[in-house]
């Protein structure tokens, strides 16, 4: 949302369709519900919505899925790519990260066929990884971001966007005991803000290696959001 205010065009995509996210509804029904909720969430922030590609627990790092993700990357030709953490508590999250990174890496490779077929692109793309859930990897080791984005001015809009995913609230409460998912989101953002030592609410991001993607010094997130950016202090 801050990037949109800075003049960026936003794109939104869930690779998995949410078909396993209910204890009451069948897979086809909950996938349909999740799709509509995702469309509403994207619309709420003025983002272009992209269709899901696979079922829940079917995000695999394989050629078929990669070819489909890479096609979306070529269609959008992003300058900034915001993706999952390489380390997290769930394999779907980590595989989504791997797919997005390799899809971006292959954007200029004409001999890598994508589905559907689209022409290659040659723009620089800078990849940033979000914090893992709870700021820890799957083995409970703490993960610190490179930079913090102060989202205090957007926390209510972020909650409104998340509220579009009403079926997720029910599922998270049943499956993981998270209770109010909106309050959980705010608590997680507050914990990142505490790590920054400067913000009440923050998101943490880590910049991916530049090799194969962009100039080493490229950092468009910091360039576009100067007034909201704080660097990680390793002593925090």
C-alpha cells in the first residue's frame, strides 16, 4: 500500500487456491470462497489479481509449476518482487518462495518454455523476503530482517484487507488456535516493530542476492519508501 502511494503498480497472487482450508466445506466450495475473498482483498488495495495455480499442499518445486509461475512473472515484468521467507514453518510457503525466485531468474531465458507461452523480459528485478511467521525459522531460530518498513499509517488498511479473508479466520482458529486473526496480524507487526526499536508496527524484509537479478546496489524498496525505512541494528 505504501508502494502504491509511491506510484507503483501492484500485483497480487496466491499460488495455492485454499482448497484445504476448511473443516466444513468441500474442497471445490472453499476454493471458490477463497478465490472471491482474494479478489476482494486485491481490489481493496487497487492490485491486479492473478489466479491461483495449484491446490493446497501441492506447491511443489517442479518444472510444471515453475513454468506456470514463470509465465506470470514474464507477463507482469516486476521491478520489485515481495515473496515469502526461504525459511518458514510450512513447506508451501518455502516452495512458493523458491518458485518465485527461480521464475524471476528465468525471466530472460528464451530456451526455458513457460505456460502459457510469453516473451522473455530483461528488466532488473529486486527480490525481498518477508519475515517468517513469528520471526523464527522452522527450527525456532530467530530471523532478523535487513530493513524495517514502518507501516503504522497503514495498519488499519492492512487489517481491512486481511478481513476480506473471512474463511481464513475460521480455519486458523480451528487448525492452529490463532483466535482473532486480525489481532494476530497486528501482534506480529508489533513484534517486528519492537525488533526495530523505532516503530510501533513494522514489516521486516531481507534483500535477496543481486546475482542474476539486478545491480548489486539496487534497493528500490528503500528508494521509494525512504521516510518509512529503518535499517537493522545487529545489536537490537
